[in-house]
C-alpha cells in the first residue's frame, strides 16, 4: 500500500496512488423520470424506454480527467464493464480487473463485492459514483477501514461523503496524485426509504460512516432535514411569491417544503418531492418528469419561470433531487427567469457558503454563477452568491 499512515491513521500521503474505481451505472437514471430514486427493479427498463442515458460514467469521467497528467503515479483496480473497466480503458488509464458483476444488470451486491475486492487489493482510496444507496453499499463492505470518496451521480445525495460536483472530486484526487497529504475524517452516510419517498414522506436517517479525505472546499454538507424550519417564515416567503405571480406565466415549481407551502397557500394539491407545473393560479400537472416538462414548454407560448429552493444545509438549488429540471430545460427557461426562495434561517445555516448548482452541464453551471436574488419573505429579497461547485 503506497499511503504512509500518520497520526493514528487520520492522515494519508501518496507517493503512488492506488485507486479503487467503482461506478454504479444505474445511479441517477430515475431522476429525470421523476422516480425519486433508482432502486426500483424496473428503473432500467423505464429509462431505456424513455431514452435516458446513464450519467454516472460521464460524471466519473469528469472527475478522473484531473488524473490524466498523473498516469505514471496512478494504479487503478476496478470491476469489469460499466462498473469501471470501460471508462478506465476509454480514458487511457492502466487498470487491473478484480472481478465482474454477477449479471447483465448490476446490483447492490455487485457494488458491495467490488468494494470488498478493493479493500483486499489494499487500495489507498475507493472513488465511487452513485447516490446514497451506493454509499450505503460501500459502507456495508468496508466501513471506515478504507478511505473513500463519492462522486455525486444519484437522485438522492444527502450523505456527507460526496463532493459538491465531479470536478470537485477531481480536485481532491489531483491533490493526492500530486503527492499532497490529506487528513481523513469520518463523514456521515445517510439514506431514505424510497417507498416512503415516492409517497411524499422523507424518512432520512443516519446509516453509517465512511472515512473521507478532508476537503472543505470540495465536500458537500449533510442534508439538513428541516426539523428546525420556521413555518411562519415559510408562509411569509409564500406570500411574497404569490403576490408576484403572473397569470400568463408557466411556473415550474421544484421540490421542497418551502415551495410546497406556496402551493398550499394557493389551495393546490401539489407534491412535496416532485416538480409541479402551475399557470393562471391553477395546477396543470403534478410530479412531472423531464419529458412532460419539455412537451409543455413546446405547447406554451408565453413566459416561463422556475421556482426552486435550496436544500437545507447543502445549498444546492439544482442537481439534487430535482433532476426533472434537466440542464436543457434550465437553459431554455434562462437564468433571469429562475426565482430562488429560501427563509433567512436557511441561508444563515449555510454560514456564508454559496448556493450550488450541479446541472450535469458545466457550461450551464458557469452561466448560473454570480449574485442571484432570493425571496426571503413578503417583499423581502436578498442578493446571494451562486457558485458552480467546480
């Protein structure tokens, strides 16, 4: 093992980086389909029928691009096919196969087996692409015995073991490959009950921990479930939004408790955890997927706006739990037509960190950077910075 252990296994220093590469190719497939996750057995079939392409390999590719100048200091071990081999070969990395998935469609057990093989191969770091379910699988396999780093690629990404974007993961990997040391800390793995999530209830809980290289500029925060949300402040925000609604506008209302209060105050039965479409004070469709949104945009000839809120504790306004608002949809609506809503308490909880965007389109992320107006109450607005997480 090429990592030197310092201070009771809490720091690592790399001379030759031995990387365990694991990709969950199903991660994120359910996002644009409004399926709330990718654990359901028919997710792959639905994605194929809708023409949805796997995003996890591409997001891992964006992360590993930072390692291409360091091929002489890099050793990759991985599983065959979509779990890592294809990407390593495409990017020109030397690699060693540790095994293969059991069937044509990968499973949670394949992820667990791959992580265990990486541990047996004495890797310095396991880098994996997926969501909270994938992080659980990795934790089941290795616990805190091997340093790990998550590249966000799933629908649900509440855990603190993921970076804010693939490029942020690339920065961490580049530091290690270039010989810089990194402190290690235990970060929380969280997951939710997907069945309850599909019924509109969030049942998130602490699951386990993984040992992660400390990188405050790259790691995302654990999602705040909103236990301390001030309901009166949300009502105030809702009144501020409702007063400015244009009856000619088509509104795409993103998920979250703050946006849900807006619908409630309008007397509408929307969805807490999906995207709803609103026009003329009426709900025209609820819990829509990306294809349904595109169809409505084609048929609507007036102005369009997106209303989103930030994820508590993390600050993401796009790319976490609202992948139905795909990058092409956001670009089509335009930055000037995005309305961000958040209570002042939610913004204070970010402790000065910017709002984040991770749309799966780095160019679009860049155009969304800068100061953005946030509705914080009735006739109350603040200018708040938006970062692109790269």
